[in-house]
C-alpha cells in the first residue's frame, strides 16, 4: 500500500537525527507515512527506511534525490535534522 506522506530527512548528525525521529514517534499521526533517512550511520526504526550515504558526501540535494528514488508517498516533505 502506498504511503500518504514521505518524509525525506538527510543527516550527517546522528544525535540531531535521533531527536527528530523521537519527536515524530511521540506525535500521534492518523496518517500513513514513511520516513526516508539518508545518512552515513545506520538507522533502525520501524517507520524509517535507511539509505547509506557514503563519502565523499555530495550534499543534501544528492541525498534527497536518492530518497526520491524510493519514496512511496503521494506527498513529499523535506526535513532537516537541525
């Protein structure tokens, strides 16, 4: 089943990313969503699809394009970890 919303969240900062993911988990959303994280460190979370970003890092636009390739949401939301 396709998702209603895809949240794309590229990150190079694990601590800030974990804070953002915790905030989303604490929010009771009555929507079908997915979060796609592009980062050099592994992310294990039920709603998260992790895509490994390897050096040399080519920036957030490149990471966003990687995530768009697998996004299933009808609507795309871009977020930052900071």
